[in-house]
């Protein structure tokens, strides 16, 4: 972290600079207001400490210049006896605080720590406004299957390190949940977790989003913009859908990972950052490398620790744990406490193939909680996104096609009749009178068919 110290008295400036460096900070010095203004315009600082009264420009002017360039940078004023009222007025204009002279070093260091923390909180508030789904604490990873337990074990081992992690897997498998778990289990847990979805931002804007720009760097750039990598300083940067990152930006991302530095668009000053990168993709990056659509060096740098997230169909036993969890969550969110899955609905959830993975399960449960009547979710309340295609595929796959055309037709007719009756019973919540009316058969005929096909 770099601090700009502005003081016209050489002996005092040098003494303060030495004390601040001993506290663990980098210090740039300026002896007058013009020199300070020039330095502020050329490079970013995390804190400005300035005397109130200076040659050429006052501390108030320095304050205004800094706030115009980047209002998140705190400015700390030093003031001699008799100018306290001016210092208070400066605080009304945005100064963080003031230090009376002669300067108490311990008090100054305390204010520096507070100013740094305030800016970090301010940056985190920026992130909160952009990401209302941000969660706190370690995300709940639910599952008892060997596949998900292996993933959890890998994450627990890699999280405390600084290694770059590449999460791969189909859409909806929960890669962001696992990336947050890596962050929360790491020493960076109290620092920012910043997410960028590379597929959701046009390639013409992604560089600006990641690295920011300087004031006046292009038409419409009225002020400096802080990029996401800078916001993620000391924390974790999660690059989701990294396979969609445009080739023109990949070299700059590689440099940040390897050298922890970059320049803003239109900027000349190299900015140092310390951010751990976790990336995720549902694409095969090796195939993209072969097609010259993804840099090979970036692929190898990202995949220091590759972790494959299994699709839900490969850990279908976890549905019996995930489904009640989502029912409880959405029941509370929608003020429908006490809602439960019927055994038939639970069985239907486990029989489904879940092409949309955990995200589809979550959406299905949320929809069922909204649409269900009473305190029980039944099969008829579940509306699978790919239900018809799945049932059609299963029907053809399970049909015995041996024998004559008549034999096949008879078996197909019976199989279709069984599926139709079962669907109707589920839709009617197993009300046989209602189901008989929906099927346009007598109640007695339906009872006979139910017994024949062993549907109870």
C-alpha cells in the first residue's frame, strides 16, 4: 500500500516518512502543493496525508484534486494550532480526519489504519451494490456421495494456499458456491471476493470491467474507474466462464496472475495488486487451445489446481439431501414454513436426470413451493423443465421391440397406458375419483388398471 505524504518542512516530512515506513507502508513524498497535485494525477495512492497550509497549493486544494480523481481515497490533514476550524471545515468537504501538530506518531499510525480500513469497507460496499447475491460465511456444500466428498476434500486442501484454481463442470453444478468456499476457507476470508462473469460482458467492455480506466482515456471517461482486479486487492478474484474471455484480453489477465500488476486503460502507471484467481468454465479449455481460441500459457497458469465438479446425475443420491434443504430455504423466504415433500414427490425428484444440475433442482423446488397447495409438495406440483423429453426417451429406451408388429404394438399400448395413468394420478394428487374423470373412464375401471399395473 502506497501513501503520499505532503509536508513543506523537510525535517518533519522525513521523520514522518520514516515512521510510516516502519509501520509497514510505502511512502511517496512531496514538499509543496504543486508537486503533490502532479503526483496524484500520475499515479494512484491508497491514502494522502497533507499539511493544511502549503506553498503553491493548500491542503484543501489537494483534497479537492484527489476527490475529483478518485473519491474513495481518504485524505488525512495535518494542522498547526490555530487552524482547527479550517480542519473541521475540510472534513465537511470530504477529509477523513485531521492530526494536530506536533504530530503524535502513534496517533497518526492509528488514523492511517482506520483510513485504510474505511476505504476497504467503501470498496466492499461498491461490490455489494453490484452483487446483491453475495453471501457471507462458508457456503453450505450439501452431499454425501463419494463424488462430492472428493471435491470437498480437494477444496479444503487447496483453500489455505495461494494456488490458482480452475473449476470445471457443466452449467448449474455450483461452481461459484465452491469458489466462495475456497475464499472463505483461505487466509483472505476477510478481504473482498469479486466475481466477473466473462460471458455476460461484451468483449469490447471486458477489459474496462477488469482493469478500469483513467479519466479522459476515451470519450465519456469523465472520471477514473476502478477495475475489478483492483477491487479484489488482498482478496480473491473469481473469473466465471473464463472460456468466453476474448483473446485480446487473455494476455493481460495472464500478466496479472503471473506478475500481479497491470495498467488501467489510458494509464501509464503500473498498479500492483495482490489478488488470488479462481476461474471456472463449462467448456473444454484444451479443445479451445487446440482451436487457437484460448492461450495455452493462460490455460496452464489457470489449471495449477484443476477441480472437476460432478453433474447432479452422477451424484443422484444427494438429491434426497438437496431437495429438503431447498424446500426449507424457500419455505422461509416465501413465509410458508412447515412445507414438506411427499414421499412420491421425493421419489420423482430422484428419478429425474437433472440436465440443468443443482440450479435446475433449486428452480424446480422454488416453483413447487410457490404453486403447491396445503403443507405438502406432491408430484403434480413439480414441473420438470425437460420432463416430456426425458419421459419420451425413457419410454422408447425401455420398450421391448422384439417379436411381431402386433406384439410390439400391444406392449407399447400397455406401457403408454401405464405412464398415462400414473401421470394423471400424480396430477390429481392421487385422488382416484378426480383421476377417473380426467381419464374419461369409470372409477371401477381405474381401480382395475391401478391394480393391474401395480401403481399403488
